[in-house]
C-alpha cells in the first residue's frame, strides 16, 4: 500500500469511546510493539498497557507470562491481551554482525511457535473473564534488514525472503485456527504492506519486494512512524470494541 493510502486511512474519523471499560487492553509483543507505543494518540491508546520486549520469541513470551501473568491480572483486574509474536521465531539474529538469516529449521520453528501459542491460550484459560487474541505476523524482509546493516552481498537473501514468506503464511494459518477456537479475529496488518496485484498478471516469479512495500519499514522489520500509526489505529479499534461496553 502507498503512503498516500495510509494517510487517507488515518484521516478517517475515529469513533469516540463510549460506555464503561470492562477490560484493560494489553499489547504483548516483541520490539514492534515499542514502535506502536511511540504513536499513542488521544482515545483508546491511553488505556493500553504495553508489555513489549526486544527479541522476544514465543518461548520467551510464554515464559514471561508464566512468571508474571497472575500478578499482572491481580494488579489490573480483567484484561484483554493481544499477543503479537512470531517474528523472532522464524529468523536468527547474530548479535556480533547484526545480520539476520532464516531459521535453520523453519518448519520446526513454526511448530514450536504454534505450540507456544496454544500453551499461552491454556495459561489464560483459568481467567474466564479475560480475553485473548493472537495477532497475525506481517511479512518482513531479511534482505532489507541486512541491507540496513550494510551486508556486502544481500542478493543471497532473496531466496531466504521467499522461503520466509511461506513460513509466515503457515504460522498465520495456525494463528487463524487458534483464534477461531477462541472466537476472535486478528486485525489485518499485512494488507497495509501489499502492492496492488493484477489478477491477470502472468508473472508468477515476482520477488517478495514486488509483492510488499517494505519501504514502509524503517529496516525491513520494524514499522516506520506512518505504518506504526496505521497499525496502532487498527489494533486500537479492535481493543476499543473488545474492552468497552
């Protein structure tokens, strides 16, 4: 999607909060959530609690919730928590070089992330008055990240990006299944990155960069301020519906 269309979306009027707050909205995410927190606007955004951490995988997220959830719910009362993880599961970050590569066993990574999501759902089950939603993982680019890190040969990551997109798709299919079981729906974030594709296009070998507008990311992974505003608006809209009577 173009910046013009994103700005047009943001110009649409927001619905004011009405009614009483029944749940406290919580965004539980990796560092992407920090970029959304920087875009807080008047309204629902000021009610959101951000539990975000850099490099948080689904395993780290599950462990954190196991250690802290009971205390947090005791402090905040009933919550509606939105789990936005998965990015850090499918790729490997080298802290020395700052380069990113596809996980060496991506199928296993998808299975592990999916099981962790199910374990999180089980962890929330005793809290009958709380609500849980898993947010689908938007596409991102190993190549664009490594370009930002000044890797000398980023063309080698084109195929990794193509493979990554398939595993993101698989993970999101699993997230949709879990959300259906929970009776909830994830906001659609991937659509904001999609280039318009002609239904009659005969080119089936387009690069991932031809399908998605990764220039809306600051580094191939994290949203720039405009995209972060749009995603904050979308997630906030869902939170407002879920958390206010």
